[in-house]
C-alpha cells in the first residue's frame, strides 16, 4: 500500500525525501518573506512633511505555494506585489541643507526595506523609538531612494568630466568643472536679499536685447544736470 500523500512515507528513503522537500519549501517561503531592495515606480507623491510617495514594485515576483492536495510539489505563481504606501523619500540632505526634486508619477527609484518597523521613528524622530511590531525587512517599511534608472529612462549626454545639476532633456544645466562653472537655461534670475557682488579680473557682459550696449549706457546727473559718462 502506498503511503498517504500527506504522510512522511513508508520507507526511510521516502521519509528522507519528504523531509528534504518540506525543508526546501520552508526555506523558499522564508526567503520570500525577507525584503532588501527592489526597483519601484512612483504612483503618487506627497511633499509632506515628511515627503512620502506611493510606490509600485517594478518586478513581478515568483511565489511558491504548497500544493493544496497535500503533495509536496510546490506550485510556482507569477504575480504583482501590492502598492507600497507612505514610503518616506530619501534625498541628499545634511547640515541644514537639502537638494529636492519635483518627484512625479512614473519616476523610478529603489525601494529599500528597513531592518525594523519605521512607524515610531518616522512620526517622532530622535532616539529611543520602540517599534510598533517585530517585523523585519517588511513591505510595510519601504524607503524610496531616488537615482536608480532603467535603460529607457537613462540620462542622455552624461558628462564624464564635470558634475551637473540638470534637467533630463539638458535644457537647464548647472555644470561644475575643475576650472569653470557654467549655467545654461532659457532664463536665469538672481534674487539677492542683501547684496550681489561680482569680483573678477575681467567681466564680460553681452546681450542682443534691443541692440543696446551696456558700456554706452548713461544717466542724468542729479547734481550737475548733465548726462554722466559711459561705464568705465
């Protein structure tokens, strides 16, 4: 008589085989419950504070489930993971300064999963925050780390000789090279709340606006009543 499908087997060989199969299924299920990092796509963004977003993991996932009949032949299923809500956003920041981005739906990032539950720290900050649960590497504790890009969304004309703060299409670029800083944009506005100073051995100003030359610009003297001379 054959052993029942859910038994450990009638012979030692059958029992050992069943035991190894059970361990393999258990090992796979444990690995599936541990999260580290995975590419994700922004669904919506909340500037906060704190800044958070809703993410959809960009990869489908293979799940192994035990055969409902009791036979130890795991069933593999390909499925989407659920959206990740209220994911805190990681940006370059420190010393009272930050670089922010106008995050939009469709932007790519890396979802990194915290070792411990984030809820208490995210709400209160500081030290001595007791996690509300003992979960580890959970889907509930994703952090959106921006910078990761797929090939279709890669940056064109990537500069290998300077650091740039730029738009993806390259129409706005602040380029920091070893011997030069270059700002390229359709419009540049400087707002100084106290004083604006330019100190350099040579200053060159050029403009095609109304074909007027800055060097020939004059004002009427308030004291002498006659026009001043051009800029020297």
